[in-house]
């Protein structure tokens, strides 16, 4: 009986909007993954395996949601410097025998029963450490000393990700999360202007010394497909698939390019293209609306948070969802280069799904600990 009371109490106090939206997105994603991996020759063989893995990840993710919502991270915020070291160590594990290469990139740890992407888990640790750091120096956030400290914090973690895995797409996510959190913390617009100027000025340096040739090609093919026809074909096929769906799509499991596996990585990076071809404009709009509602709810949780740390925590999570959604969709329509970013809850990937549910659990914890409105 006590267990039932505890469950009832938890359901009453947690943020049901977040969990319902996450489950709706996950269910929709399962349908798309089923269609994207349905082999017309072997029927259900490929899709069944992927659905089982994705379903297991969702179940584990729900557990992670509950666990993270019950942990009072604010009580641990004074340890944020230690967690930076933990995060760096997590990324450097890729240099150990546990590190394995998947799709040409050494960004995964082989844990035996499953693979883990340190960069994904590291995002949550980064949001936690940056939220604690910003709340600690909030009074100096408009001064150059404070911004320098936050910038150094961010660059250290970006460097750890790039050095260990070469995943510049993941590193850019860390940067954008930090930028959104700083803006929400009250960073003056003049500093954003200074940062933009410095960013533009550093492009030649980044281009010549940081980006690998294959990464440069991903950018250049947006302007000149002849540079790398194979890579350009991936982007072109993704766009064609979306356009082929028109208003209502060709029908689930009936998309020509999807079922012939012409769209690359259609169950992960290009899941939005699958939706566009088989469910049309209507399906794409439903996906965007679900994710916009989820992101808006996260910003609302941040607005209602009782402390600066909790507010920054929720903002960081909202920023993570916002940037990843924006990047994936724009990548599928050919407006941004291919960066290997999944569409939250829709794309196939166990680590990504569990991370997203854990992130929402953190936000739910913020919501559960907010002050009643009459005390604010």
C-alpha cells in the first residue's frame, strides 16, 4: 500500500506535461523507425530488432526520468568543479580499449551489453556544471571576468569532446547550450556582438587547423555539390524525399526512397525525411508542434524555478532540445551541413533516448521543487 501511495504522490507532483509529450514523441518515433528499417525482402526482421532496442531504451529512459527527478542537484551544485573533471575523464575514456569506432567515428564506449556515447551523457553533466558556475558568479555575468570564466569552462569541455572523438557537431552543441544559458542569465547584448565578431574572425583559424577535410566537404557541398557527389547525394536525397511527400505523404511503409533505402541513415539522422515522404507536410508539422510544445514547457519550468541554479538547469535543457531540433531539421532540408545530430525522441538511438528522458527528469525535478506561487 505504501508503494501505491508513493507512486500516486509522485504522479501528482511530477510534471506530467513533460512525460506525456516525451511519450507521444517516442511513440511517433517508433512508428517512423519501424517504417524506416522495414526491409521489403525480409519483412519484419530488421524493424523488429530496432523496435525492441528502441522500446528498451524508452523503458530505461522512463526509469532515468524518475531517478533524475528525485535527485536534488542543487544540494550537489557546490561540487561542480569536481564534476567537470568527471566529465573530462568520461570523454577521455574513448582513448581506452573501451573506445570503439561507429560509422567512421570513434565516439562510442563498448560496455558489452550496449554502446554508450560519452558526448551525449556529457551534455547533461555540462549543463549541471555550467548552471552551478553561472549561478555562482551571476552578479558578475555582465563583466568580462565572469564571461571569461564561463567561456573557459565551455572551451575546456568542447576541447575534451573534439580531442577524444573529433565530434565537432557535439562540441558545437556544447557551445550553443552555453550561449543560450548566458543569454537567459542576463548577458548584455553588447557581449553577444563582441562574441559574434570574434567568432567570424576565428573562422579562418578553425577552417585551417581544426576541421578535417571530410568536415570541410560537408559544408562546401551545400554550395557546390560537385566537390563531393556522394556526400551531396545524401543531402539531395533527403530533400527529395521530403518534397515527394507533398501534403499528406505517400503512406506509412510506402515511401519509395525510404523503402528502397535511398535516404541515408534514414532511421537516425534523416528520420525527418522519412516523415516528410511517408506522412507529408502534415506529419512534419505534427513533429515540429510536439517538439515546440516540449521546448516551450521547458522554458516555462525555467521561468517558474525557485532559484537561479534551477532556472539555469532548465534553460540549459531547453537549449539542448531547441538546438538539436533546429539543427536536425535544417540538415534534412539541406540548409545546414550534415552533423550527425539526432531528432530528439524520434531518431533511433538508445543513448540519445535515455539521455533525453534523463534531461526531462532533471527539469521535472526543478518543477517539483519550485516554490508555491503565493511564496514567490
